[in-house]
């Protein structure tokens, strides 16, 4: 596995692979890899001739009081994991490569970024789309892999790719959970054992919502209230939002019909956790 730290070298590597008619799979990450990331990597390895993984903690997607300075990192462990998986390139741009002095250009998707996570993290999606667009320009992948854990992020990236006529196929991969139900996330590392216990309420609440829907409940208000009650069982949990909405435009629904996204963001200790599931009503 090659470790590349400059944009020029990364572009040259990709250009050569394309000249050799190879298909390029790309998994953008912020490092501190877990099984969720690795499931994207394995999918790319299975579907593409070569796989590139980027690891870059993108300052543009963190707000002023967020965890940019404390974001977990384990560069050696990440390298070993990717090496043993058979990844071709780990792209780890050096500080200053992505946003050099004088940097001025940002890309934003409108509308859907003002909802859900966009309410309490107003600059988050603009930071994500800017860095993802830049990474796509540098790596020039055929396919890029993202997890449905970050459902809204995925919808925003899909919208950018569609609206800007970009030549990359976005591959959606399912959210992975720990055996106790906690959605896998690098930020789970911030939880102490009592906070981790409280964090299990998120998946428990979503499971309840799925069961209620399966048993015929169609009132979004009722399901949302029950989710809230479950989360509020822990005094450590501070709800940011709970929504039952359309999975693609994020408009709140009142009556469940077809596919509804149940999504929530909850602060527990210093960790802001998100989780989601699809409620299917026929
Ligand atoms: O989901 C993430 O880890 C990040 O938001 C991403 C897509 C790598 C952009 O920095």
C-alpha cells in the first residue's frame, strides 16, 4: 500500500491507474477507522480494480465549539488495518494541502442542508461538500462509498453530484451497529461506560419505532413522543432533534406512508451522536 500525502502525487497516481483502464474506488474518511469504515473499504475492494482511502480531519466541517482539536486519531492502527485489507493507496493530505493560504472557494447544497443536523451545525454540510468535491477532483474515482449512518450527509453528497454533473457513482452502504445496537462511530470513543449505556437508548428508541410502525401505528407525533420518552430515560441525554421525515427532502411527515426516515441527534457527555432507521409502512 502506498501512502500519499500530496495532491500532485495523488492526481498522478490516479491518472496512471485510469490510463491502465482500472476502475477506481474511493472511501473518504476522517481516520480512526472502525468496522463501519472497513465495510465500505471491503465493498470498494470487491467492486473496483483499485481502492483509495483518504484520511483527513476536515476543519471546514467543524463549528467553533466542536471537537476538531480532540477528534480521535490512530494513524498507525488505521494504516495497518488498510494494509491488511489490501487497499492500494492511503491518501493522507498534509496540513495546508487542502486549504492552502488564501483559500476562498466553498460549495453548498441548498435547502436540505438547513434541516436536521444543519440546524445546530450550520456550516457542517458546506464543509463536507467542499472537501468531498475537492477529494473527488483529486482522486477522480469511478465509485465513492458512504455509510447510511450519516444519512443526511449522503443525501447532500448525492445532490451535489447530481446537480454538478459529476462523473462519480455514489454507493450507499448500510449503517453498522455494535452487538448491543450502538451505531458504529468514531465519536463513540468519547463515551465513558455510563454514557455508553445511555447511548444505547438511541437504537432502542429506533427499534421501538420500527416495531410500532410494523404493528400499524401511522401517527408520526405518537412515534416521535415515544422516542423522546425513551431517550429522556437518561438524564445524561440532551436531545438535539428527533424527526420523522421524508428520507430525501427531509420534510416532516404527519402520517407515515411508504418509507419514512426516523433520525435523531442526541448529545451525551461530550459526544454528539446521530442514528437513524427507515420506517416502512405499506
Ligand atoms: O463522514 C465523514 O467521515 C466525513 O464527513 C467525510 C465524508 C470524510 C468528509 O470529511
